[in-house]
C-alpha cells in the first residue's frame, strides 16, 4: 500500500480533478507490475498496471491487486476499472480507502465481490485519505480544498509599513512554497498583493507545472501591466463583482483571462460563491498567498481547511499583521511544526 | 567528560555565583570516584571526588582526574584544588575548559604542569562553556546573563486588551518555565506585570529552589498587597530610581525587601546600571518574564544574551504585542526550535 502511495504521488499536479492513484500487482508473493494515474483524461492506475503485466506476458488469473482508492465502476473518460479487474480473474483486491465520489462509492467493491473476488478495504485508510485530501474535500462538498500560506516574522508581520514583504522567509521556505504551487490546482492573492508585490505566482527553483493564478479584484481596478496578466496560458482567473464594468471584463477576456463575476456580501466578494464558481472550473485545491485582508476574510468565513504559516526568527517592528481574526482560528485543533531553514513552519489542521 | 557534565548539573541552582563543576577520577581505566560542587561555600568538585576516593582507601598516585572546568589556584572559601591534585600525585588531568576568572585563568593549569602532571585542556570545551554560560558571562563582563522568556500567540500577543495573559502557553511550557526559574538566580518583571498578573514568581510543579524576584518599580507606585511582597526570605529586590521616596524605601526594607536605587536615563531606569548593582549582589543570571515594555527596553539596550519565546498556535486578535524593536533582534544569529506541548519554543542566541 505504501508503494501505491509512492506511485500515486508521481501524478501530483497532473491528474486534478481526478484523485492520485497508484496500483501494484502481486503474483506468488512478488510484485510483477505497477502503474499510476499519470494525467487527467488518461488511463487509471489499475489499467496502467494491468497493461504493463499483460505486455510482459503475465497471466493475471489468481493474482492480487493493491490500490490506494477503490477501483471505479462507471464510464468516465475511460471504461470502469472494476470490470477490467474481474475480466482478468484477479483473486484478491486490497484497497486503501473507498471512493467518496457518488458514481463509485462502494459500487466498484460490490461489483468485484459479486464476481467472487476477495476484497479487503481500509488498509492505511487514513493515509490514503490524506493523500487525496483535495479530492475528498472537492467530491464530498463541491468546494476546493483551501490552504492559507503565510510568511511572517515573530511579531506576526507579513510586510513592513510600506507593504514591502520580500525575503521574510528563508530560501528553504520559498522553495517549499514553489513545490506546493506545483501540486495545488491554483494560488490566490488579493489585488493589493498584485499591486505591492507584483508576484509571478509561478513555479521556480523546482520542477513542476504552474498553477492557475486567481486574483480577487472586486472593482477591476488593477492595471494590466502586472506579471500575472502576462501569461497567455488561459490560467489566470479574475474574481470580480457581478456589477463589474462589462467593457473591462471583455478587455480581460480578450487577453485569454478567465473572469468570474461573483455575488457581493457586506460590500465584499462573497467568497463561498467565488469558491463554487472556481469549483465549476474544476479547481479542487487553492493555496491562498495573501495579503492580510484576504487571509482574514477567508478565516472569518470559515472556509479554510489548512494553514501553513512560516515564522521567520526576526522582528519587523511596525508593519502589516498577517492574522487578526481570533474566532476563525478556533477551528484548528491539530498542530504540527517543521523547521524550514532558519524558519519554523506551523501547520494547522482541523 | 560527559559524566563530569552530568555530575556538574546536579548543583544547578545551588552553587551560584560559583560555576557548575563535576569531577571523575579514573585509575587503571576505571572510574573509581566522582564528585561535584554541591552548594556555594562548600567543597569544590575535585575535593569531593578526592575525598570520596581517599575514604575508599584508594591510593591516587598515577590516577587520572577529569573535570569540566580548570581546577582553581586561589584561596577562596576553600584552599586551591590544583594544590590538592599535586599533593595526591595524579599523573594526568583532563580539563573541559579554562577558568576565565582572573584569579585562576591558566594558573591552575601551569601550577600542575610545573609539578610534572600531564594536563590536557579543551576536551568538549564548547559544551563545557555552554554548561557554565552564566558563570562565563558574569566573570568576563561583571554583568549577569540575561534571558528573555515570553509566551505569545502566533500574532505576537502576550495579553489581550485588558492585559489578561493567563494560559497563553501549554502545561508543558509552563512546567519548563518553572524548571528554568529553579536554575536562574533571579526572575525579573516590570511593575505593570505585578499589577495585572500578580505573579508569585516561585517554583511550582517541579522540585527546585525559588529564585530571587526582581521588580522594576521606578517610582515605587506598587501597593504592598501583591504576592511578590509576601515572601519573608529576603529574596525580593525592587529596582527603583535614585530619586525614589526614602520613606517608601524604608518601609520596603522593614519587610526584608532589598531596594536598589538606580540611575535614570531618558526618564527610565538605566538598565545597565541596574544590572551592575544586581551583579554586586552576586546575581549571575536573570530570566526576564515581562511585560512588553521591559522586554523591549532590554532588547533596545542590547543587554540580552538569549531569548526563549514560546509561541502558542492561536490568534489573540487585538492585545499587547511582545516585541516591537527590530534593531535589537539583529543580535541573534543562532536559532533553535523545540516543541513544547502544543507550543513551539524559539531559542535565539547571539
């Protein structure tokens, strides 16, 4: 099962909105074939493993199949994996965790059991669910998994009085952020962060694909010269108000930028509405990178699943505080710490 | 040498202003006797180890002596240990680190060498110096070793708007603080901390002696009903101004409280002057426990050797910030992190 996790992770950043899946085939106590889901729209892990075994001329009758997520039972982009497993007469299937997706949700398991295959479920199930935390959240709630990432000093500042925030965190921490960007579907910032930092929001220093870039710009006040507008890859999304100027929206769309007009609540963007609209674009996970206003609006709205707070061992003195909402923080009962160069990384989970 | 450190630590909190010293005697490759400095004014580690060996009827001629600090060469409360070592005809002496105290400072070593004893110095010398960091600072500068201890939330707050600071940190962190109080000569707080928290500043939950309690009360405005005034042990010290009301000073002295009138600088207590006066009372180490004003005055004055900042994984929202002086923090280049229950402990050193 641990090998399944390793294989599954090879698809990180490539398979969304599908889950990460790895598969191992065992015959006579030995691993004879492996496979994983490589890219959205392509073959599932089970099919890749089975194809690999067949190519080697292995007869799979009586073999065992290990997979971290329940094999599918529906026709999606590819035919159902549970049928393929039955067809090849496997004797046993060992599953990490059941698929929460309503089209599967136990149907794969019961189909294989009916065909006389011994099915074992719940092997390292917590780890299997953790591996696909984005997918589980997305499928069960229809909303993307939300992680706040912040880099602050000991005195809680993310920038000085002049909104300068460069190099608060260590090289190692920034590297970690780039690694995270390559696995989250999207990163999100507010208009002020674009204005003061002009971030590229791409993946640097590590290998990996660029995420979608989401910018909240309620009144479309941002000029188009900033870095985030320079991509022609169709992966920049602007969250704006339903009352936004249509001519401005059209100008953005001409630049291959996605514009999502959203509801307004207390004269601010209704974030729950924005997340629903982002989910409709198959965004299953978002890392929120600032600034303070955006952090606190998400915390207050109780829309955050996880916090990653890098704390640098310095004092800024006066400046911009990262967090100010006390109540929303009570949601996080699980705490873990990691060192990251000179910084500490605080990981808060529900 | 590691065994010497272990023995030395048994004297923690008892030997100040003397150093922590442990001693091991080896004969024919085997440890035959051990000793440590137990209490200020009593025998040194070397004499205790030698006495223990003599009691067992062991002839020390040709034996080896291990000790974490250079044996003394002067008559203090007890006669010089280097003479005793020579007298017993040891063949070899292995020393952690040279004694920085001007009455010793190499004299013990040269005396033994002249007597034909093989002397090896600098074995685990960094660890040996770290073990006696209070003593090294005190002897080489004439000032106590200063550690700031603070417990804050992620947003840098040590108390809420109403100065309430109870239970910011975890049980484990509070236990660590009590352990620290039992090894520092003194703890220090400002008048506002006494007013709002009314702390006992004693050692609870762990075994150990109570430290001196130092309160900065420039104008002697504190009423005498607070907990820190209730001890009759002569270990409460009030730092006040040279212009303080004499009748008030006399009232405090009647309660067996030590009053140290200090110079004023920019209408605040001159902390360097206060530390000199505390050093004259043989206070070699002080843990500063708050509040924010006191922390920042010490940091600004560049008088701090070490920081112990407990960060609890919570947000206070509005409240009192622990630290605000950016410049003073640049002094600390070494950073270490430890987990402490739900909290993280940040340790900053120069």
